[in-house]
């Protein structure tokens, strides 16, 4: 019996490598990591127009895109590390299964620890999936990434961003002018068509009167 126990204890990895943290602390850390990813996602949604037209602007924005994508990837790696630590802890608890001659209370306590650790891992995996979904929506050419990159670029290179704003403003003004001209042209054509129809009706009425 002792020989079996000695062999079991030798195969169990010591807990020294796993930080002694409560489940609440671990979940809070996971929540904070997921929140960081959600914050990055929220920042991406804040800016609407960020499609680069100049190579200089595009190059600067691409650097910002890569940096933000790397940030979310680091969050993903950190969460994966937390999960690995807690899986190791679960294996260690499972390895300490009470023997047949153990007290019922001892076995019940062991089963409770197993269930708590499994529930914790399930919550951590949920956080990880949330972060991965955020990362998947942050592809290099995704509109949300370009929006976030444009916002960061305004802080990093304000002069370049200002030139970009002026260019877009001029483009919008030109488009507005063209729409106005098109509208005026349509109105003119409609008036001419109405006048033509009116003259035709008048001529027809006069003809009918002369015949009668």
C-alpha cells in the first residue's frame, strides 16, 4: 500500500509552479483580459471612415493595424497560459483521489474540489473563446481594424492625419457639388417635359374647339 502511494506521489507534478490563487481572483484576471480585448473592439467601432488613399497614409496605418492585432494575440496567449495552469492543478487534484478506505467526507471534499476546478476551467474557456472571436474580427483588412488604426494614427502622426482629413473634405465637397448639379439638371428636364406636355394639351384643346 505504501509503495503504491509513493509511486503515485512521485508521478504528481508539484504545485510550486502553479500560483496559489483563488478561483475568484483567476476569473477576475480572465475577465480583465477579455475586457481588454473588448475595449480594443469597441475602439474599432468608434471611427467610421478610414480607407486609405495615399501610400504614405496606408503604410502608417498598416503599422497601427499590426500593433493592435498583436496586442489581442498577446491577450489570447496569456489566457491560454492561465488555462494550462488550471488544467495542471485539476490533474494534480485528480491524482490525489482518496482510497477505498478513506472517510466519506474526504471523498466528498475531493469530488467538490474536482467540480469547482472543472467549473473554473469552463469559465476560462468561455473567456478565451470570446477573445478569439474578437481577434477573428480584427483581420488585417477588416474595416474595424482600419478604423482603430486611423484613430491611433491621428495621435501618432497628426499632420499626416490632418492632410488626410483635408483631402476627404475636398472629396466630399466635390461629391456634394456633383449631386447638386445632377439634381438641378433633373429639375430642369422635368420642367421642360411638363412645359412640352402643357403646350401639347393646349394645342389639342384649341384644335377641338376649331373643329366644333
